[in-house]
C-alpha cells in the first residue's frame, strides 16, 4: 500500500519493491531485444528499437524482460497496470541514452552515464524508484504467484 506524505511516497509491507537483481536482469533482456531489433537490416530498425524501448512496459503483460523475470509495473495512485503513456514517460531517460549511444565515444559516455545514474537511483531510493518512475509516478513490483 502506498502512503502519500507530501511529495514523498512510502511503501508498506503489503507491496514489497521488486528485487534489485531481477530489475537489472529484466532491463538487460529488454536491451538485448532492442539490440536485436537494431540489427535488422533496414533503416527503420533504429526507430523500431526506440519505440520498443519506450512502450514495452505498457503492454498488458509488460516488457519481454519483465515478463520473463516476473515483474510488473503499477501506478502509485491506483496500483493498476500502467498504460503506454506512463511507459513512455518512465522510459524517457533510457530513450535519451539510446539516442546518445548512436554518437561514437562521447555519446557512449553519455548513454553509460544516464543508464548508470538510473541504476544508482534504484539502489539509493528506499522504494527502488528511478528518475523515470518518479516522473511517471510508477513502481516496479514482483508478481505474486
């Protein structure tokens, strides 16, 4: 259960945050999917990878990585599944990193910095929320079996 206290959000034991390792593995799988899409021999493949990266969490079952690992994303306000709008908002930092990565050397550093910053926020935030989660007002949970 989420308890609003001003601008801060805390979680009760009813909704434990997702395991850190599981989140890393799920995002890594999603990055692999984007890399595979990028290798399709068409100019449009770059855009297909970007679109997947932005909207994948908004699918009914979530992204491929989250589905394989057993994670799902909910909104803070109503604890319901997120829509494509929230998926796009929460993945803007990774979309920017993907765009930066296309520029050799400096772009690679920027992309690594953005991705590293997001993962550091997951570790440092008591609710496991990164910048994208804060912007979209979302939260990643383990699926109950």
